[in-house]
């Protein structure tokens, strides 16, 4: 019985935790101001840029980096690659917190957060935002159930934990289905903007591209997060496992690049590759950082086997893919804005830069995520699932 | 003039060559619809002087909701706050709105706008032109049209106005660009525009004859088949892998995975 030394009744406030708490406090205050006087005074969102930093960062990036949950659970429960089991709960936790953070951000970004229940009574099924909202709710619930055994084990409630474990496989299949649809639908959210999104990004294949890139992000995020937590929580790094994940990345990225460029060629949009100024720079930035560099680096076994190499490749991939999410949802979108008397042919000159309070909201939510992750890892059996022997009792 | 409430397909016609930039339409709209001083449902965009002396041209564009035949805002709204009336107007129901602002992203004309200056208590809503249902249902033209001193804005049956627009182009081909904006753009709109300067210089986007929502709606139609397909494939793979492992118990991967697998059995 290793029924834990690690319950520490005294809450120790390290400087890092203090900073996180302070950021959360600031975000909370800013949110209160936003609820009192509106979105305008605290943000630079406008009728020209109805969606900005919150959507790009919290929604597009947040959901993308949560994709590890469905990939890792699928590897272990569907493909029965048991060796990856140690990585399941940390990525599940990351995914679950990512979704929770996105919901919190939504409650700030929505004009009427108190009406979120309208999602259940007024449903317009031609809207990708509706299905995305439903996926978020359903998949958060599924991830909560998938994580529940960790909490139940901690509370020594072995019976319900065993019950959930018995239904884990169908649960994972359902969750993975919803998650694939969700990742794709995020790309599909922008399908309605063919006139606004720059042609290097707009394509009917957006959902497919989003799905493929979410696989790469999932693998990179798992590597990234395991590398970091092995440092902060002083655990051994599962380099041999991460090496196997990294080995899959070149194939995923290769497929992504092929689909991306073949689509550009077929839609006759290759002409924009080099002569579109900032748009070309952004495009090549995300392609080189997020796809080409990690593809090449992870193709070398020696690179994959070094912890430093793994982390470097994962960070490059994540940076490039995050840039991609920012591009499609912000940088490459232009809105005609009659209110500012700027004809749409000049609308590239209408700039949007998020305001400090706007960023502070996202920072606060992110701090909450980090803190929640730390607390969960501290008090719940997240990293040592197999160390506990409950799986054995599951068969009883 | 026919009775306004009996018009089957109510439509505006705006003729940029007739507009004198007086902005009376903005004022009457705001008065009629009780719009706050710092807001408006109509934008009158002056595009300044164009061309070379002595061929100088000035353009003014009166811009409000285009009342599309296939509204993209309606397609995008997750909670169905928009609806399109049979006779033309695209209307918005603030009681359903959750303030997500996806309609603003969807609208290729950038028409719906949001109360960024309202908190939870005041209630922040989308606002846009309604085609003045309170007037057109009682036999009156929309406020902007009724006020326009030069008939730059007209109101009537879509077919009749299209005919009128083409007649004006035919009568003065040197004055007009040979195109009625809104006849086919975005699947057709209930706001038709005649102009003497290129439409994109008036701030109007170049749009094809199909509504921008088409691809989105086609793809969302694939959701159920995709869900079933993914579900079936994953279930199949899962069953297959499981059967395979049952048949060949733990031969492959004898290293660290073995302990874990035994625990689950």
C-alpha cells in the first residue's frame, strides 16, 4: 500500500504559484469589469474584428493542444498498445483541462454567457459553432468520466472505478469519434469565410487539414508535456515511449504537407505562395516551423532518442501549428468594416492588436490550467497508474 | 404604386449616381428605429475623388443589410436567432442571441455589429437593418427610402426593380457600370446597387453567384455519415486488435508492456 505520503496538509506557496494566483486574480477582476461595462472597454475587439486573441488562443490553440487525449486513449484502448499506458492519464488530464479552460474563456468572450443553455433549446444544425459547442460539452463529460477512476482510486472507491474501467473501451471509441469530429469542425468553422480568409488557407479541405494536424499536435504535445513534467515533478522521462511517438510524426506531417500543397495546386492558389507579402511570410513560417523542420528532425533516430532533441522538435512543431491556428482565425482573415468607412479593398490596413486586459484574461485562464494540473498531479494518481494495483481488482 | 405590404419580394435599389451624400437616410433610420446616437444601421461611405482631371468621379455608398436570399448569418447562428421572412427581410431575434458574434464572421458584407459597450445588465446584442417591418407591414416604405430626396434609394418588387436597373443602364450605358450588384452576388440579395465606379471601390466584396455558406452547409451535412464512419472503423479496429491479441497472447512486446497487460486481464 503506497497510500500516500504526498498528501501535504500545509499549502506551500512557491513564488511560481504566487505568480499564477496573481495572474488568475487579475483575470478575474478584468472579467468582472467586462461583465459590468462590456467587451469593448477591456479589449480591442471591434465590428471589424469580432473574434480576436481569445478565439485564436483559447479556442483554436486550446482545443488543438488537447488532442493528445483522444490520440493516446485510442493508442492504448483501441490499438491495445499497452506500453503507452503511463502517458494516458497525463494527456487525458491536459485534454480535460484544455477543454475546461476553453469553456471558461468562452464565458468571457460570449456576449451572453448566462444564456449558454440556449445551445440545448434553440439549435440551428447548419451552424458549425453549434456542433462545436455540443462536441465540447459531450467530450468534456467523456474525458471527465475517463479521468474519474483516478479520483475514485484516490478516494479508495474501487467498485465504481472498476465499473468505469470495464466500460473504458466503448467510452474511448465514443470519445475519439467526437474528438475527431471536433478537431475537424474547428477548421470547418472557417469554411463560411471564403471571401474573408486568404486563399492560402481557405479550402473545403480545412476540416481534413485540421484533423491531420491535430494528430501531429497530439504527439508533439504529449512529448512536450512529458518532457516538462519530468523536469518539474522529477520523474524519469519515458524517452523510449516518446521516441516511438516521435517516429510517427514525420508520417503525419508528410501527409499533412502533401494534402496542403496538392490542394493549393488543384485550387490554383500556388500563385500566392511568394508574392503576397505578409501572407506569404506567415504561410512559410507555419509550414517551415510546424511541418518541414519537425519532419526532417524527427526522421533521424539519433535526434528522437535524445530528450533535448525530442523537446526541440516538439516545440518547433507546436509553434508552427499554433501559428497556423492563429493564421486561419486571425492573421489571414480580413473583414470589411463599413463602420470605419474603410472600403474592403483597404481592409488589410485595419489592424487589430489585442489589448493588455484581453491578454490578461487568457493568461489568467492559462495559469488556472497550470495550477490545476499541478494540484491534480500532486493529489491524484496521474503518473503512477500502473504502480497502483487497481487494474488487477478490476477483473474481480 | 402598389400597396407596399403586398409586395411579394421586397427589395431596395440603390443608385450611387443619384446619391448626394446628404445622409438623411442615416438620420431617419436612427429616428425610426430608436438607435443610440453613437450607433447606426446605415453607413454612408464616401470614397473621395477618383480618376484623373478632367474625368473626376465621386462615389458614395449607402451600406446596410443586403437581406440576402440565402443569408449566411442565418446559416451560421448556432441558436437560430436569425430568420428570413418570405417577403424579403432578414430578421434577428435578440431573445435567442448568445453573443457569439459568429454571424459577424459569416456575413461577407460585415453588416451585423455588436454592442461592445454594453455589459451583462444592459445586454449586448447584435444590431442590423430590419427593413423596417413596422413600416412595410403598414404600407409605408422603409424610413431610409421614404426620406431619400433624390430617389437614390428605392423600394419595391425585386423583379420590377431589376428591370428598372437594367433599363437605366441601357438608357445611359456611358454613365453606369454594366452590372447590377446583388442580382447574383452571394446567391442574390434584396439590396440592388447601380454604380458608376467599380463596386469594390465602393467597399463591396467580390462574391460569386453562390452564397458563401454553401461549402459550410455541404460539409456539415457530412457530420452524421462521418460520425458513423469513424465510429464503425474505430469499433472494428478495436475488435480486430482485441481478437488478434486473444489469439496470440503476449508474444510480441515482451518488455515493459507485459506487466501492464497482465494487470488488465
